[in-house]
């Protein structure tokens, strides 16, 4: 999961015309991850699924 600051940087770099591969190299993340966040309109929220009680 990336931080909000990284998501903002991805969007900013993309608007400046930097390639997705280069953004990935700069931030140290995979280009496919960069592509997913470039396409997203907002930072995805992750919710942990609750496990059923063993008892």
C-alpha cells in the first residue's frame, strides 16, 4: 500500500509527462502499480476483512 504523499507524487509526475516506468524507478515501485494509481481518481482505501470468531 502506498502513502497519500506517494499517490500525489505519482499524479504530479504523470501530469508533467514523466513515463510510468520512470515514475516507478523514482519511487521504487513497480510500473504496474504506478499505472493502477494513475488510472484511479482517488486514493483507494483499504479495509481489513474481519475474521469470524473461533469461539
